C-alpha cells in the first residue's frame, strides 16, 4: 500500500455521485471504506451546500468531513462547522442587486437554506440535469450565505454576471450555469484550511474530480485525478485520468495508486 497519502478529497457530482444511476456506485462505497480502514481520511469537496446534499441518498458512505460551497464552509465527520467564510462586503451588495433585479435566476446558498429569486426554463433545465430539486423562491432577509449560483440564457444576463469579475470567482459547472464566491476563493483554499485543522501536509493529499471547479484542487493536491467523464481541459491538467464514474472510476484510480 502507498503510505504517503493521508487524505483524499472527492468532488460530488460526476465523481462520488452518478446522475446516470442516481446513486453512489457500489464500487465507490467499497473504495471509501477500504481507504478509511487503511487510515486515510475521505473528504467531500464540492460546490454543493449542505442542504442540497440532503436530497441525495448517501447511505453506505461515512465521510470524515466535507468542504462545501467551493471552499467556503468545512464540516467535520459529525457535520459540525469547523470553518466558514460567508460572503460579505461589496460582493454581497452586488449579488443582492442582481438577485433583486430578476434579470437572471440566481440562488443564494447558506448552510441550511437556499433563496431563489425566480424560475425560468434555463434553471429548470439545469436543475433537472443535475438531479436537483428547485430551490424555493423566497425573500432574502440578510441571512448568512456562502455562495451564489446564477443561470444565464441571454447576453444581458451573461454581461451582468461577468460584471462581477473584479470581486468574484466565476466558475462554470454546466452550460449557462456558474458559481460565485469571493475573488481568490476556490476548493483549493478550503483544502488548505482543512489541512491546517487536521495537521496534514499538502504532500499527503489526493483529489478526484471532473469539472471546471475541480481544477484548483486537482492542481493543488499532490496527486490530481480526473474522472473518465471529465471535460477534456480537466483531463489535461490532471496527473492521472481514470475510468468513467459508472465504470468504477474512483475504485480503479485508488487501486492504481495502491491506496486500497
């Protein structure tokens, strides 16, 4: 067994969870259990908020922790918050201006709540593609939120969202859909904070992902693995490309690196 790696960070959509079978592949469940039996921690590292994950069947997997909202919130194995950084200041003001303008659908993600301004065909299409329920349309009352997701289908909408570039990281995760977090924040920042808390060195890390918002963590970790179902530009920056999620990709990658 490779004794160097002490922690593995896994993306959710398309890495841990398959939207073809609408489940976590059995081989992935076995792989995670074997990792943990070998003393290696397994952390989810995703753009999802905690409340979104509650809509999925995650039975059969006990995670050691979660880095959520693209690095903005970290939970321990008992789902206690051990680090968080809500959106504040000018970025918060500008996101709320867009939220209240009703030009593009945009939802705000807290830990236990979501706020959506309105629904159109674009957000319906994207939410269906990622097997997700529609967030509730409701008034926002200055609650804490960590990330915003916007759904753009017009040039005006795209221009409005991209006007945030001086203040926000804008990451595409589906056609016309982006996540917004403060400038300089990414999954890799959440990983660094996790390593500080648990006293693990970056040389002892592995990351597995498939999307644009996984690039920072694949580059940051000692070993970055792209799923076979990844976009080509994600594969290009990875240290290793494994099989598709529905072809035992996670299990086969961990076997290749002798972690299980």
